[in-house]
């Protein structure tokens, strides 16, 4: 078995996602910025987290809060200057941390120079950089493709009499990745940042990059119900996960491989069997196709166990696993499953085999914040209101201390803060024995100090009901992880006769240090990590 030191940094370390608008505002305009992130790097460093991924910081009209890029090789003045970026990168590297940028190659902003040229006339050299089609015979859109953010995915352009395709907002036209010039331009964007020294990319909507070249209609989704997004009316058979997407991913990987030890992460919402194809042939695709099982599955021990085992079984040889618990597009974990279970979830995330990604604020147990109608910012909620698709609740400012606006800004925050910030904040929780932050600190330290937890083998333990259990092992050291995903007491009989183990960490501090023998009693909402001392 490979030793810990033979693993690469992106296999051993923990990824921390920063939503830059909400992390720390240094300028006082109510929106977070790069200087703010620099100010708070010690928080990340002190947690023992080594990899920082920052959501987009490029110039953008902010129709989709930075996921509509109008210049791929610059910094939005709202976030600072290129000098600030250089400083951030240097400060990150000085601390021996890594920086991952968000790359948004599927679509640009409609204000990007490329699109302005493309739409200027049918014979503009950049016309084919985007996806233009003639109207259907009745003058309507060329086919039935829908936008993720509501309505048709086709927008009519009066000047040239054609429609362009946008998988998201009409302000986010999709680039035509079948065009070699587009490929070259975006690969050069990657080289621009890699030359500067960034350590890798999280590629936005990787599975969207190529669409059917015959533009066939998507079939109806037989499982669609009214409470779902209208986008779910169709099965995305011809708009996403096209076979040719893998050629594009491998091109991106080749660029990343021109540099040493950089990482390519893909945002991909697909079932396991389709997801794993993004590792590519001979693992020459994405290093880490994001695995969102813990975000999309119901919080149910049996479903999660099945997903873990399916994933472990489906991974290609040498394909490195990864797990995500939350991000800027989904309700926060503490809100989704409750505060007590959020601790169990953190233990799961940090003891499963593979690279974990933590969403900023989850380490202090931040919850979704109620957003009134007047406060709504997210275009998804504006376009498809009232069915819970809004993403503002999980994008609210980081809670640093108990001063005004929790120390996030001296101005008016762009989104409201949680009412409980005077209690739920970094300063207050740092040294408090029973706080979420202290609990995270303990878990993080344990994971990073124990090769068995960091890179060790994973062996499932048979469980029933609300229990989930497995063993992580490396070089003769073994840890039993037992998690109670329910709120009643449970008994675990790990079927290991004569097992003896000592509890190292528990969600219930009083149980730490306890010795376990044969069967194990778990309190409601308890998760524990025990070192196996005697294993027949
Ligand atoms: C990704 C981003 C999301 C964005 C969308 C369009 O899913 O995570 O925030 O709205 O892509 O770029």
C-alpha cells in the first residue's frame, strides 16, 4: 500500500470553498474582496486546511454573481486589483497553502468582447464561437431545450435574426466548444493563471461543455412533478454529458499536466456510473470529478451507505475519491439535516476515503438565512420564484465575531446576516470546548495526523437502520467509525468478535476516552471515531 508521503497534496489535504462576495470585506462596500481574504487566511491556516478554492473573482456584470465572466484574465474591481491577487497568491504560498480558481468555460457573459463580436454580424470571425441557430419554421426557438434558470434556452437576436443558446441566463451565452479556436482561447486562459502559479481549477458545469451536434429535442421526464424546477420537465439527453465532452476534459488535463502537481476538479451533477467517466481513460481526465452524493441524497443511512459502496466499487483503479457536503448552490448542511446531525455529517465527510471539500461557514455551523422578497439577489429565485431554488440563504456573510455585521464589513452587507451571529461566530467558538468550531478543529487535526484516516483503506461494516459504520486502516492502525444518523439510541454489533476499541473523538464529548467491547451503544445523533486496539 502507498504511504501517506507518496500521495499528492490534493489527495491528502482538505479543500475549503470561499464564496468571495461573502467571506471578508476589507473595502467597506458590503461585498467581500481579495484583501479581506488575505486578512482571514490565518483562520484557514489555523484550522489545518491547506487548499483554498475561490468562486469567480473575474470582471463580470454579476448577472449570476461572477459566473458570467466578461474578462477571463483579469480581476473584478469589486474584489480588488491584479496586484491584490498576486499578493493573495503569494500569501497563500507563504503559508504553504494552495489556491484553486474557479474556471467558467461553458459560457461567458453576454458583455464579453467575444460575444459582442459574435453577435455583431453573421459573418463575424467570432460568430461560430457561440451557438447560433436559425429559428424553427414557425419562427420559434430551434428546439425544445430549456434553461436551468427557467424558460427556453434560446434567445432571439434581432440584429442577425438567429437564436443563441444559453444553458443558464440569457446573459450567459454558451461558448461553442466544438470550435478549435474556442478551445485554444480557453486553454490559454488556463495557462495564464497556471503561469502565475495557481494550483489548479474547479471547472464550472463541466458536464455541460458539449451539446448534441444534431440539436435533437430532449425527451420528457416521466418523473417530473409540479414542485420541481421547470428545467426538470425534460431529461437532459442531448444537452449535457455528451460523449465528446471527455475529449475536452482531456485537453484541459493536458494543459494542467504541462505544469507540475496542479489539480483539475470538475463540477458534475451526475449519477455515480456517469460521474466516474470523468476520471477519463487511464485517469487522464479530471483528477477529482466532484462527488455530490452527500449533497443530493436524502440523509438516510441506508441510501448513503449504498452510495459510498457503489462509489468505492465504481472508482477506476487509481481514481482518487472525493466528497462534498455543501456549496454555494445548495442549502447548508446544518439547515438540511439539523444542527446535531451536522456534526455527524462533518465526521462522515472527514473520515470517508478521499478528498473532502468544506463550504465556508459550515465549520461554525452556519445555517441558511431567511431572505425576504426585497432582499432576493439570486437570479434563479427571481426567475423561478417560490419553490425553494433560491441560493441566497447559503451565500450570506461569514460570521467572524459579535461586533456589528459580525466583523464581515463596516458597510451594509450585500446579503443579511444570520440573527444568531453574536453566538455563532469564529471568535466565540474558537476555544469553546463544545462548539462546532472546536469539534471541527479536533476532527481536522485527527484526520491530518492519522494516515489511516487521511489515505487509509476503507472497509464497510454491516449495519442496519440509522447506523453507518466502517473501518479505516493503514500500516497496522485501525479506526472504527460509527455514526448514528437518527435521533434514537442504537446498538452497533460490528460482527467483530472480541473487538476492543477506545473512543478518540465523539460528537458527545463525555464519551471520549470510553473503551468499547464487542457491541457499541450510540446515543441519539452520536458519531464516534474509535481506535481499534484489539482486532482478532
Ligand atoms: C455552476 C455554479 C453556479 C452557477 C452555474 C452557472 O453550477 O456553481 O453557481 O450559477 O454554474 O454558471
